[in-house]
C-alpha cells in the first residue's frame, strides 16, 4: 500500500523539536517512524494520540549508546531526521562526545545500508558556529567553532558544545566519504508551543523568571519558532539546491531586557523580575545568525518575535507551568 508522501524516520521522537516535527509530518501526509528510549513509565501518549498517528506512526526503541538499534526504525524510510542527542550536560566531555558521535554515525550507517534513504537531515546547534574565537556580529554557515577555543574558555555547557561540534563535522565527513546525501540545519534557541509533557529546557532558559528562578547564562541570543524549525526540516527533504549546512534563525538577537519588556507588557501579572533586575544580567551575548542561504532557497518564516513569546507563554499556562 502506498504510504502518502513517503515514510520518514525521526530520531528522538519524544523531544521538543522532534515531537513537533512528527505532528507536522503526519498532518502533511507523511508516514513516520520515530525512536525513543523506552523505560518504566515512559509516556508516549502525546505522540500516539496525534491525528493520523494510529495509522501513520510507528514507535521504535533505540539508544545512542547502541548505534545498531536504529536500524529497524530506518529500514524502508526515504528520509531520516536525526534530532536525538544526549542532554546530560554534567557528563564528562569525552564520554558525552563519544556517545553523541558514535550514535550519530550509527544512524548514518543504518541510512546508508538501508538502500532506501535519499537524504539525512541532521539537527545541529548554533554552538557549532558561535565559538570561532572571532569577534563577529553576524555569523553564516562558513563559520565553525574552534575546539581549542572551547576547551580553553569553557563556555556554558561546554561539554555539550564539544559533542555537538564533533557530531556535525562527523556527519558531513561521513556523507562526503560514503556518497550519502547529508545536510545539516543549524538552530539557535528554539521556543514556542509544545506537545511533549516535559517543559522544554530552551523555554526555561529564555523565560527563567516566569518559573521562579534567575538565569544569567545568556543576556542576548538569536531565536526561532519551533514550527518554523519543523517546516524548515521538511523543506530540506527534497530541495535540490540545499547542500551542506543551513542556518535557520530569525535575524538579529533579542536581549533578556527586551524579553522582560515584552512579557511584562502582555502579561503584567507575571512581573516576577523587574526591568531593573533584568538590566543587571551580565550573561554571554551571542552573535546574530544569518539564514540568507535558506531564504534564498525559497524558505519563508511564518513567526515573528512577539508571536513566538506569546505562544510560548500561552502554552506554558495551558499546561499548568504558570
């Protein structure tokens, strides 16, 4: 029986980004295989209850520590979205990097051996570009973070930063060496509404005072709406002019002060942290990311900054976090 627009594998399906991708893929007529690490009390009902999930969604058990475990989920798929990545930022850098890189290579090897996968889209982090050691206001795909610079400066969550950098480089090298069509999508802070039962870490980090704590890790950063991220992944499936790396980010950055002003204006009852307090945040200032390559290929963003934050807060309220 024909499977709509084709069958896609999305790794790490219970995550914030992956679950929203699955929702959009199903609504767009794709059949979806996804992976998760099963465990006691693991709740996947938010996926199985999605429209068309009973017919079009299959859930497989897979673990990055066991790279070959991804083979059954990838078998028979036309495309693979690899979003799964370890988030244990307290793990030693060598161990975390080994798990991330070996797991990612396992996904690529399974894609290559499947004989059916046409393209792999790897979800990459802006940390792969922002720690180049150069003082630049805006970065494009030509920039790479410098691993020696990361080890020397040890930025926030630097073990995660190293693991992501090594994984993206390994992905592109594997594709070139083995003739596998691999592209990467480089993302900034991803926020917006969510269907997963766990509050996304990125929302906690950009709206910390709403959840009763302060966060001075970052004082300004680029952002993107999670649905634009899902749409960008799907956009990259068959686009003939998309090669290598592509950045998916709104232009410019937003500061914690600007976020506080926006939130306090729209939701005055949420003024847990005053604007004067926010002005004292001395965290890291991230550069802007240039997504001209993706836009020139024909991709259009749907969501502006104000809408992104309004939808994030509304979803947090609806799920009882505020």
